[in-house]
């Protein structure tokens, strides 16, 4: 009597998968799952970016309308907080055009990302800036007088005069 390992030589009646086939299928499945998860991550990032842009546009339009309602005063703002939105700031500037009686109102809205508590400074990411420009009719004499007074005030303050 012979004792030992007996191996069947049938190639046609194979049932189940080999270890190599299972490893390859698992690798394909894992790489497909990783690609799908990265797509979801990218989509989520784009949704958040779109939401920030829409909010920035709404805030910018709101500030633009508010400033236009007080156009006689020529309100100018530099990095002012927006009421109700602590992490958002706006800047507004009146820019003369080459056309008499027409000026530009430029409003920039930006979101401050985070605050460095040690330096007490805010870091602004430039791609979060949203700018809106509106052309406004304005009396050229009043506008130029106001701009000259602002320029004179800035020159005096830069020299340390009251």
C-alpha cells in the first residue's frame, strides 16, 4: 500500500477561484472604491466653494446696494466687518472714470480664513475675494471736491498733521 499525496489531474472540472484571482479582484475593487471616494471628496469641496461664492455675491450685492443708498456721502470702507457675518470683511472705493459724471463703485468682499492668535493677524485667502463694480451717475463737481478733500486729508495724516 502506497501512502502519499494524490493529485487529480482534471482541468475541466475546476470549481472556485484561485488565490491569485481573488487577490487581483480585491485590488481592482479597492482601487475603484478609492477613486469613488476621491470623487466624493472633490465634489464636496466644489459644493463648499460654490456656497462660499454665492454667499460672497449676496453679501457684495447687499453692501453695494447699501452704499448706493448713501451715494451722496461717498462712503469709503477698508476691511470693515459685515454685520452678522464675523468672518467676512468688505472694502468699498469710489473710482473716477474718464467720463464726466460717471464714477465706479467697487465693492470687495472677502472671507477671513483663520486668526493667528499669537500675532493677532487675520489671514485672507485671495481666491475667496469677490469683487463687484457698479457705474454710478454722480455730479462731477461734488465728486471731485470730495475726492480732493479725501486726498488732502490722507496727505496731511501721512505727514503727521491734524
